[in-house]
C-alpha cells in the first residue's frame, strides 16, 4: 500500500524545471548582495558583488546564467534620504 501524506500535507511533483526565478538584492554603498529563489521560494544561490559598474555586470551575468528563461528583480530600499 502506498504511503499517504498526513493531514495538511500536499505532495507536488510536477517534474518541471524552475519556471520563474526571483532575484532579491540588498544594496549597500560598497557592495550588493543578491539571493535567487525559485517559484516556491527556495533559495537557489547567493552572490555578493562590489557596488560598481563591474559588479553590476557580474550580477546581471550571474542572474542570466541561473535563469536563462527570465527573471524578476526585487531591490530592497531603506527609504532614507538626506535632510534638507
């Protein structure tokens, strides 16, 4: 007899590759850290780059390699602006 999941459990096995990748970025003055997560919110990879032009290019190439079919970007903002 096959095992049956308990109450509140759902077994999902679509046999598909990742359909969507979200890349969340935490920007700072000297570095940006990005985390890539799949459509189920599972962390797939993390990368930190310098907050400079070469770091942005490196981050973009990294994300394209992780999700060649497409990706969505989310940037964290602190909402702080200089007074005046």
